[in-house]
C-alpha cells in the first residue's frame, strides 16, 4: 500500500507552479516608475487569482500593455523584468529568458532579477544554472529569506547537505519562514526523519508555501501521520492552484471521508467524476478512502466504469503487519463479472454483483451476492464486517462447509 510522499516534479511546466514563485517587490533594488509599479501590482493580483481562462486573459492584457512600453523605453531594466515575468507565466519560455537577460544586462546587481531568471532556468531543466543565479541573489540580498529558501529547494536533488544549509540560513534570517520550513520538512521526511520533519512542517500554512504541488506533498505528509484536519487544509490549498488535478480531488474525497464530512466528500467526488467524463483523468480508478480497521491498513479504489469481463467497482486493498516485520496483502472487491451475469434468469434487469476476498494467488472466497449495485456505504460496511469476522463466506476456492 502506498504510504510514501507523492514526490511531484520540481521542474514542472504548470502555470500554477510558475505563478506560485514568491516575488517580493520590496527586494527589487531599482527605481520603478508609477506606471511600472501599477503593472507590477496588477501582475501580482492576477497571478494569485484562480487558475483558468480569466487568469490567462489577465496576463495577456498586461503583456499587450508592456510590449509597447518596452519598445518605447528599452533601457528600463524593470520593464524587461516585468515583461519576462508575463512571458514566464504564459509559458513563453524563450521570450521570458530573453527579457530576463536584458533586465540583467541593464541592472546586473538586482537580486530579484537573478531570482526570477533562476525560476525560468529551473523550468528549462538547467538546475545548475538556476543554482548559480540563486546563489548570486543570496550574495546581493543576504537578508532575504526566500532567496536562501528557494536555493535550498533547488539544491535538494544536487546536494542535500548544501540544501539543508541554505534552508537553515533562510530560517536564521526569518525564523517563521513557512517556505523554508516546508521544504526542509519534506526533505527530512524523504530521508526517513519523520519526527524532525514534522517539527518543521507544522510551521507551514495553507497559504505558504504558495506552490500547490508543495502544498500537496505537505498534505500527503500529514495524511500519512493521521492528522486529517491539517492534511485537508493543505490539499484544499493545492486544489485552488490545480483545480483540474484529479489526484488532488481524490485526496479531498479521502480527507473529507476521514473527517466524516460526507456532503463535502460527495461534492469533491462529483467534481472528480465530471473530470473523468471530460477525459481529464488518466486512470481507470481513484483512491476513494484510506482507513485503519484493527490491524488492517485499508485503501479503497473506486473504478469509474464497469468494463470488461472482470468488471469491479470497489477494491479494498488490505495490508496486515506481521510480527517478523513482513506484511500480508490481500483484497476484497465488489465485482460484476461477465460469467456470473451470464447465469441470470431471463428478463433480469439488474446486474448481479458479488463481494469476494482474494489472496495473492487469486484463490478466493465469496461473501455475498447482490441484485443491482449496492451503495458504497453498504459495501464498506460489509467489508468491515468481513474484517471483524462477522460474515461467513458462502462459496469460493477456499470455501469449507461447517
């Protein structure tokens, strides 16, 4: 059963992660004209708005205003920087890189320009180039925590020791930096240092770090620890930045279920089913719930469609820890197989469903049959009853009559 962090790609091309890059206008060390300051204000408002067509339209509008301004005043470094940001958010990377280079050629000692160019280089896959730009930003503005924090994040895949040093420097500058605390906590968790990791992760908030994928991973960490209120808050934050990410919606379904918030669970599931109907889910199933029943860790997969000769709706994957450190894995499933339905009486309108237990060798026991599809709640209740030994099998390859 998967319990580790879902490590989402650092070098993502998603607009949500591009716009999450923290920008601190106060760190920019050049004068801005009132008009440029207004564009910067608009740009920040747009990038923090919900992802979608309206956000893209806002970026295009600012782009169309900035391009003639840059042509009119090509020596204004800050205008090149702002235009580079717009291109970056619009995933026009070649143009973004060009504008960042022009800004730096005109004002090479502005830390913020190096910082944004580093984000562009990370997206382009040039991690070493990004590290060099971020290092320069920390040299130019050593009291700006976010430069150290993002340097630490970028170093994680290259040099964990240097990454930790950079993150600790960020926390020395700004002890309450949720950005640095989040990345440090996730790095420690990946190293198996769970207790130390959680001491840092609790310093994060649903608002910071802004990156929705980082919020997702923090939510996963809290879910693994059974801290469902915190997990839900971080997954909700991730969903705001990635509204069409089906895995994040599945996490909302799981966490609302864990907190017994069933109307909210059903609403999140409905959004997920809609995404699947629109062809935006690349999996035949999603994880609907994770829970503990006695010694069993249970993960429930719900299949979107009943397809094929061996159609199933729900599969309850069980993992039982053994005293020797190994685990026993088996499953319960609600299925509606073709060969079972072929034996229905003529004129039957309902599909026949059956609830079975399977071992790894596919030997099985059948516990119940249903005319028509039972609800998830009824199926879950039956699964729990089987786990508690309250239901006897009626047939199967391992069936023994008493």
